């Protein structure tokens, strides 16, 4: 993956995480069972699902967005860690696949 491609993916992930944070702030306040200390959440993802960190980005309000995934099972989880250390599960699913797609050439519709 080229440096430009990595920066593009990181920017896209950061934007997605910011949107998730903005649209789920009320839901997080109502559902504390989906949050916990970062060490506990990361250990549970590793031991319970075989997931390791695959991507990272900074989101709004200095929050850290991370994507964890298992290359063996295809499971994935998106977490957001707030500056105080509280990590919340934002989304999860199956069929994770790492991609490295080039941008379309300028001036050519995609």
C-alpha cells in the first residue's frame, strides 16, 4: 500500500468514525455495557475473537478510532476510545477484507 493510499484510507476512516461518534453520542450514554477500559476491551477482542488492530485514526474530540479484525475468521470490530481511556464498541461484523484501491484518475468519472 502506498503512502498516499494509506493517508486516503486513514482520512476515510477518520471521517467515518467522526460520523459514528456524532450520531451515537446519546446511544453511548444510554448503553454503558458496550464500553469499558481500553485494556479490557482489547484483551476481550483478542482472546474472544482473535482480533488484532488493523487500522487506526483520530476522530472528533481527540477520540481514537480503531478497527480490529481476525484474518482467520473475518470478524471485525470498530472501537472508539475517548481521551479519558473509555473504549466503546461502535460496530462489528463478518467478512473483513483489507483493501488497497487506487484513486480514479482525475477528470474521469468513476
